[in-house]
C-alpha cells in the first residue's frame, strides 16, 4: 500500500471515529485530506467515488467496523461512521510465561524473515498496555532462526492467495524444472522449511523443500486467486511426503527439571535423578544431533555416547570461535568447554 493511501485511510478512520453522527461522502470529501476534488467535474467526481469505494472495502477487509446509516429521516443520503465500542481493542491479559514467550518469539524473528511482523505485534501489545521485555535475563540463550530466500515471497503469496512459479531441483534430477503452485502455507519440519499447496501441473497436493528452490519465486496473477481448503494440516502433508526417518542411535542427556520441553517431546524415556532428568533420545548422525542439542544451552548436558558428546563439544567450540570478541576470550571459553 502506498504511503499516500495509508495516510488517507488513517485520516478516514480518525474522522469517522471522531463523530457520533453519520457523515455523507460529500462531507468526508470536504473533511479528510486525500479526497480533494471538484464535485462539479463529472470525471473528477467519479474518480473520487471509485477511490472512496476502494477505501471502504479496504477498511472492512482490515476488520474496521464501518457502519452505514442516515442522519435523519428527511435526509436519505447514506452516511458512515465507526462505533468506538466496536473498534476499541479489548483488554489484553498475559501471564508472565506468556509474555516471556512473546518476547522470545520477537527476538527470534528479528534474525529471520518476519522481523517486521514481530515488531508490529509488539507495538500492538504495548499499545494495549502489555509490557514485553526483550532483554529479560530469564530468556537465556539467544534464539536464532534462519530461513531460505524463498521464505518471504512464499509466505506473502500464501497470505495473499496468489499463484507462484519457481524452478525446483530434486536429488534425483540434475536439471531443475519449473513448477506452478497455489501455496497454502509455509511450515518447518525436522529443521527444514517446506511450502505446501496445490501443484497446478500435477493437479494434486504437493510440498516442496525451500532449500531446493533454485530461482526467485515469481508471483503470477492477482490476489485471492484461490481458496485454501479448510482444516488443512500442513505438517501432516509434509510428514507423509518426507516419509519415515531412521534414527538408529541413542543418546542420554542430562536435562534440568522443567527445562528443554522440545527435547522431552522426542524422548523415548525420562528418568528423574538427584542432579536432573536423564532423557534418552534417538538420532541419526552425531553432527546433526549436536546442532540440535546446543540450542538448549546450559539446560542440557550430553552424557553418552562418546561420539555424541564429542560432536556437541566441537559444535560449541565452533560457536565460541564465531562469536567470542577476541582471541583471549575464545581461548578462555574453549578451555571452559573442554
């Protein structure tokens, strides 16, 4: 949306919130900046009417409760207003753990493709009187999510229900093929991002791993070109498509009580002990296990097997080397990890 249109819509909302009676289109044109025109000029007046109709539709799409009515029985011309009671945001109450979760999510997405949306969400919560502290000490390890280049365009296309086209390469084929998709949504599964939707060339539901998209995602056609099926479970589509994953190895991890809920969800067994809970999880290769486990920071310690423990220490050393401010700090941290 252009800046001029955004300002015009904001001015229109302010105007209609500031009156208790219905304002006619002519009164709005004389009051709201952006609607200036010559009502005696048919072409100019017709352009104003088209602009006003588009703006009314936009406000209703945004959820603004725009009312239509007449000021009196002697004046049949319709007018418009916004009822304050319907427009006002209700009180928002979050528990301390919910507030912390919002803050973590906002910090997380500052490193990925939803930084603008995260910032907008925080502004709305703060406007409602909810204090979200992004730097609370309880947050612990800095959360980081990385996304593929195709994430932003596909997420936008799914939200706007626009068809997309992109080049896709599978492990079985050296040459990429062009695909046409009506995207329903983008989800993460086992550490990778996927888009699920209706494949127009295959006339069937398909999912595509974003890391295998080798071209820019090009939007085709107008918004609202398709409807996403109701109650669609995107994760289930991806899980069925990716098939079962073989995890032949087992690792025992010491976990602090009440921590690392994501790790516990995949546990084969959990046993309480005096120094924490011993959690047994399966994994396929040590390096992949290490990349997963270091995300839980000091809440977990790998006990066995030795290959998983060594891979985790190596991963931690790599992180120290990448983020420690100087060589001395890297050496000190490396010694501490050892």
